[in-house]
């Protein structure tokens, strides 16, 4: 299993468009995202995001937050723990919460998931995106499941 | 990529059943819908909805709205923009909102998505469903991604 | 089409972890769940849940409820009706609702779905999970769509 870990943020004229712009900023704006629940196979390999085929069906774990309240500080986080037998992903997000607290919360939740499964953590990666809302803004962080069908070459 | 654009509406004895009846009214009540996020490949072809295999796994963009408040006017909209390089879909819906305003909102959001991607719009289609709630009603509008696996022949 | 019907419940240090623990308790904690909308092919076969590959992409209908309010009674239900031409699944859940009422509600909704489709019910199965919240708890009930790709052997 190969995955890419990405994040993005942007403003937009509507909440939907701000979210779409944030996805594009992360490099996953031109595909169909199918949200899945957060488990990785053993020894998952982290890659750079390849160029994806427009309209491809792409499985992902997606953390997102959108606000149209100027001045809000918004943050989206994914925490990824890799192990030999399997891996876990946690998504969390918040409005006007300290990004470091959210990151710590994500880390703690994913550590707990691995402990519960008695799988040793070989690597723990946190990716996040945070911004102060000007008018309407969105932040996303995502773990993208890669396979050759969805990659453009 | 082939897609079908459908809509439906119906009443039902519960919210879940009204929603299910609206899906059946649209011709997609007997399959498993997997919601995806709204991108089309280049030069997507619009087809009539074929007969689908019961229980097939069908990717779709789904706009839906359900209300159990008699007298409510409910509307579900999808706006689809097609281009040579890719296409975009927007879903929007509302309760007691002017259907024409929702349609215009959908059109504007999808135009903006295509502009942002610098893709020329070759065709723009809006599909919607609107109804006044008698007891419990649901409206849906959907873009269904077709492939031969899900079609009955 | 083969399906497994499972349920689970557990406490956890956060809502996300309680939910994850409930999934593990049901035997589906180590896979990626993709939520689908509730239709079965004709003559679907009910099997025991096999051992699933960690990280596999697994389609399911998922009913879940999580509460961090100690003393709450939470219940998650799936009701499954099987027929020759097709089958239907209903998910329902509640907080501080009588589990028997929720079960009855699920049964009635799925009976109605089959009647509407003029399909005779050959078998009707209800699976549920209920618990009283100590600190933070989650209940899940799920219909898991099986195929050989996701099974470990």
C-alpha cells in the first residue's frame, strides 16, 4: 500500500468553493474523493503525490474545516502512525483552537489506536493546515491511497 | 467516462423512507450509492440512466433534502459543467428557498470551479427536484457514474 | 453477494477512540470502511465475518452512535430484509430511546422498503448493540459486503 499525505488551504467566494480551492491547493482538487475510515496495511509506504487523472476515483482520509466567520483561526490535522502489521490514521480539526493542541490530540488518539492493537509504531507523521479566515476559508489535510489506476503517466 | 443525471421526489412514512422513495423515483433506489466528490474526466458523455443491477455499487454525486415539516418547499440541485480537460459538479439544496435562486447559486459555483481550473465550459446542465411537503417528503438530484459492471443487460 | 452482519460496543478515552474500539469489538476495526446506501442483490447470503486483511477497502452499511454523557443509554440497529430479487437494509440509532422501539422502527422501515418494491421478504434479521455510557462510549451495528479481495487466507 502506497499513500501520500497532503494539506492545503484557500479562500473562496462560497464555502463550497473555498473547500474546493483548498483541495486544489493540496493537489487533489481534480479527482473524486471517496472518504474511507482510516486504516493502513502493514508497512505502508509514503510517497509524493503523483499527478492524478482528472475524474479518477480516489480513496482518502479527509480532515477538513471551513468557516465564513472572518477572523476565525481554522486548522485541519491528520496524524498517521505506521507499523509492521498495520497503520492507523486520525483526523481532527477545529475552529479557534490552538493548532498545537489539535496536533497533540491527533497524535495521542493515533498512539492509543496503535497501542490498543498492540502494534509498535515505526513512524508517526502529522500533517496539518491552518489559516486565519479573511472572508470564507477552508483548510484540509488528507491521506490519499495511491494505486496505478488513478495516476497519470 | 459516462454519466447519467437524474432527479426524483416522493413522500414517505418516515424521513428514511421518503428519501428511499425519492431515490426510487429517480431510478437509483435499488443500488448501493457511494458518494464521491464531484469531478468528471474530460469529455464526459451524458447518457440516459440504464437499468442498474440490484445491489450494485454505484458512485454518484448526490444532492438531497428531506423535511417532515408540512408546507415546506424543498429543492435539491446538481449543476454539471463539462469541458475538454475535465468537468465539475456542484450540489446544493434548500428549504423554503426560491428554486431559481438555488439553481443560479449552483450554476455560479460550478462556473467558478471551471474558471479556477482554466477549463472552458462546453456544456452546463442543471438538474433539480422541488416539492411542497405534505407530511414527510424528500427531493434528490444526482450525477451517476456509469460503467458496465453496474448495468443490467 | 455475501454479507456479514455484526455489532460491537466499547468505551474509549475520546469519542473517536470509543468509536474505533466499538468497530474493533465488532471485528471490523482494522479495515477501511466505505459507507454505502443499503441495498442487497437478490438471494444475498449471510456468512460469518471472515478475517479481513488490515487496510482492505470494505463496503458496509454502518449504524453508529457515540456519547460522552455518562448515564446515556445508546443503541445502534441494522435491520436486514432478504428477498429473491433484492434485499434492503435500514440503519437507525438513538440516545435514551427504548432499544425495542428502535428495533421495531428498523423492522417497520425495512418492511415498507420491500413492500414498495413488491419483493417478498424471505428472511428478516435485526442486529443491534446497546450500552449505558460510563464515560465515553460507542455502539455500532453493520452489514459488511464481503468479497475475496478483502479476506485474509
